[in-house]
């Protein structure tokens, strides 16, 4: 894959992932619970996704808070 394709693909995946997280938040069940607190496997997966999107940053990810 060409580098431009990779970057566009990653941007699309991130946009979709953010929409999933935003929808969970809008529905009121995005909680960022810890692993040992009761939650469904879907809630656990989306909470983990949200944590990665909002709190973990990588060089070149374009996140303003990260300084890129």
C-alpha cells in the first residue's frame, strides 16, 4: 500500500471509531469503567476503544493536544 492510502485508511477508521464512541456517550452508557466493574463485553470493548482514542497518542496522529 502507498503511504497516502495508509494515512487515508487510518483517518477513516479513526472517524468511524469516534462515531461509535460518540454514539455510546450520547446513549449514556460510555463510562470508562475499570475491567473489574460489571459491564457487557460490548461496553468493555467500546470503553477500551474510547480510552485509546481519547488518551493514547502516537507520533504523527494529528492530535493537537499531542503537539502534532
